[in-house]
C-alpha cells in the first residue's frame, strides 16, 4: 500500500494571526524558523528559531499587532541572512538596544567630564545650553542617526538668540560625539567644522570696561565712603593695589600671606595660567591686611563675606557700578597696565609679570626664568603711591633717573 504524500504545511495568514487565541506555537512555513507563540495568559509573541554559529537559538521579534506578520517575516529573513554569513543577529540586536539617544549620551558625557572642570559654572552651562538649544531639536534621536544637518540647523538657530553660546555649543556637541565614538556607539562626528560649513560671523572684540588710571583713586575713595561691608571695601582696594584678578583676591587665605616679607603667594590652582604667582605687597596693601585681620574668622579667608563665606564676583562688580563707575572689576588691571605704560619707564616685562602674563616665545621663556620679583615690588609700591597721592612717588622719580635699578 502506497502512502499518501504529506500535505505541505500552510503559512500563517494575517487573519489567522489576528484571531487565534488558543495557546500554542504556530509555525510559519517560510523556512525562516518563525512562529507565533500564544501563551495561556493571552500574550502573543513572534519568535524565531535560528542557528547562530552552530548553536540553536531563539530570538524575540516583537508582538502583534505592533509587529505585523509581514514585518516579522522580513526581520526573520534578515536575521537568517546575517547568520548564514557568519554574523550574530542576537549580538547586533543587543548593540542596537545599547545605543543611546543624543540626550542620554550627552548626560553620560557630562557625568564623566564634569569632575575635570574646576569651575562649577562650566559644569552647569554644559547641560543647560544643550537643554535649551539642542535637546528640543534632536535630543530624542539615536546618537548614530544625528546628522550634520541636524547640528547645523540647531547652531544657526542658537546664533540668532545667543551668538556667544552658539560657539560653545559646537564644542559641547562635539564632546558628546567623541564620547560616543569612544564607547562604540557611533563612528563619525557630524559636528566637525568641515561638516557643518557654518558661515563666518564677524565679531568685534569686546574689551573690559576700565577706568582711566587718573580716576582710580576717586573710585576707591567713593567705595570707602559707601555703606558696603568693610571686607568688600578692603577687598576691592587690595585688588586694585595688587592688579590681581577677582577670584584670586576673593578666595585669598591667610596662609598665603607672609606679612614679614610682604609677600602674597597665590597657589597654581587659583591662577589662570595654572602656575603659582608671588605678589609683592606695598605698604598700603599691608595696611589693608592689618585692617582685614580684625575680621578674621574660622573660614581662613582674608576677605570673608558677612556670612563667613567667600565674597561673590557680583558683589564687587555691583558695588562699583552702583556707585556710578562704568568699569568692570577686571578692568582695574587695564588701569594699572596703562598707567605703567604711560607714566613709568619700567620695562614691559616687569608690568606684564605683575599681571602674571607670559612674555616672549617658548625659547625666551625657557631661559628667562626670573619672576622679576624685586623690580615688581618697586612698580607696585609706585602704583600704590600714585593712587594715594595722585602723582608718582619719590622712588618712581629715582627709577626714571636710574632705570637699570
């Protein structure tokens, strides 16, 4: 008796997939190992049984109706092609899941980089600017799918509102892609200058507002006559006398001051050039420090706020402007430098050293290692005398006659 040939298995149909409720496995006769799994709970899932590098595995492909029969068949066929070529579709699926959106990647980048930024404002600005200008545009897009066109349009829009911020955004976005490349999430950085092809923006340099040196004494006198906190008044005059930056003075501690040698040694971490800087203290600067000693508290700060914390940069700036002087705090360094240039014969490098600036090229810096401390002591004493008397001191007149001293 001859046996009848077995009927060919029927393929699944969309109607059957939508209607079946009986628990079980329903195979699709397409040779890809695809079947519909219906669980007793009513849950339905697409599953593919496939051989990957010699091992039988099962892969989930989603659930109907979100994933249709046609979509499940296409995914199963692609997986089989990858497996036959020696690839691992399961590993590729895991990698795809691991890819973050631009916003997720940016937050992880920030978490890693933030500890390396000493300025808390930089840490906050990194995220806040991305939140304002970037995330609303492509924050939800997977990192490898962000294009140069996406970045370009976001930067151009930011330029219209805040040109200065837009420039920083380019670097911040680029940091995120560099992190993604290092993590294996993307292979290219679409935010490089060549890819963005941004039009040039002509920006005029903005100089800090500075008082003419002849007006500095009047400003200090007005400050002392104000109702400001005594430490604020002393800090401002000390800043002017030493031609220092705001943060260097506001964060100054008593253990940096040597009254016996009239020297203030600022540690490298508080200097812009990240190298320690010795400041010679004039007679008037020492008087200020003796006054400041009366305010000494547990903070160790030379000029503590009324709450025992460091004065804010805004406190000094606000005081000067409220008293009617159109000047930035940093501008007092300009006042000093202009005075030195127009009213003294001190060599340029002495005035620049007083401002903790580097002079000359790398070769010259390698050989000229003196910080010109004693010469700087003379120029700072004369600066103090000029402010106090409104005219050069006797020592300055002597220096003019004997500039080699």
